[in-house]
């Protein structure tokens, strides 16, 4: 039976002993391609939404309950969660007990690089037991207030690939070198121009593929479409601006959305919370600290 991990060595920030029982999110510093967070919640929290990343997490205490691929799932303390890009899910505490968990979001491109262009693995079970990888994952959360060493990241992504392969049903078809190269050029262009208006003819010029072939190859490489990849990069920028306490109306314009209503809708579809709710959770301070304005 999995055991409560609340008192194990997940102690970064010195924040855990000070936690006062309210809902809160702690985000780690930005790292290209990887987002890390720790969360405490009560009851249902996230509306149905979908990421363009892998979401790999561990339940530390309480029960994580969520709907995913047509079934309700429950992750107990010590169990790992594996959510694939573009798969709709919700989430929250499954009992009256407070839920606490770690979650890491990984861009598929990092995993694809580690696998040398081999097909991305698909894990059919959203909740798995794997004590060895749970220890590896804990290393990514040892000091949540600091960035990760680049050499650690390289090794971690390789370990993550091995974990996913152990639990996956592998697709048979391998993406060819030409298609893989084109998908990478499109990804780099979209990331560099995330806040600009990007048209299909620009991607065709960058990649040498027609828009329909590029869409197929991009999804095969990164498990999402070029459009959603661009949208998610804009939302990532918006989250950075929220941590800098920019007003939401200014963020909507600066991040490339037509208006605040459009920004609100896209943010909730991607993360399951409104921008206002997300902002309030990340600004919430532990006891003894000044509350953000």
C-alpha cells in the first residue's frame, strides 16, 4: 500500500513546515522545456483542460482524483501520474483530506531529442507504481526555489524516457530524418516568434513542407499541432508576466491575445483555472510572509 510521503525529503523552500492548510501553488524558476510546481488543494480544483506537454507527477499526501481518457482515476500517496500531451483531464482532491503533489511538465521535444527521433512512448495507464523513478523524480524537486543543473536535466530526461518506455505501448512507425528536421525547424520558429502573428506560408518557407504535411509530421514528433504549440508558448509568457504582477488586461495584449476575454478562455482551456484564480494561488504566501498585493 502506498504511504504518505509528506515527511520525506521533499523539503525545498523551507516552505512545507510553514504551510497553513490553504490552497496554494509554488512554481519553480523557469527552465527551458520543463515546468515544475508543488500544489496543495482541497476538493475539485481544475476544470477539464489539456496541455501540449507531458505531465508527470507524484501524489505526496491525500488522493488525486481526475477524469482521463474516459475513466475516473485515483492516485494515492507514492503513486505516479502520467498524462500525455493534448489529453483532456480535470483534477482535484478525491477525499476531504488535503491533496499535496508535485507535477512536472515536459515539452515533448526534450523527450524526442533524448530518444533520437524514435516514436514518443504512450503509457496507457495514467496512474503507475514505480519506486525507482519516484526517487529520480524527487531529485527534480529537492530545491524547488532553484533552477536545475543542465547536466542533471540531461540525465533526468534520459531516465524519464526509460520510465515511460517501461510502461508504454510503443507505436511502430518511426519519423523519418527529413520530417523530423522539418518539425524541429517549425518548432524553433514558433518559439522564437511566439508573440507574433505566424501564418502557414511562413512555416512552409521555413520547413520546405506544405502546411498539411507539416501538421502531420509536427504532431507525430511533438504530440500536438503547430497552432497549439504556439498558443501554449503565449500562455507560458502570460504566466511569467503574472508572476511579475502585471495586470491581466496588459498581459492579454502583451502575450498576443486579441482581448482579455480571449486570453481568459484560452488560459482556462489550457490549465483548468481562470487567470485570476491562478494568479491568486501563486501569490499566496506562507504564514509570516507579506501577502502579495
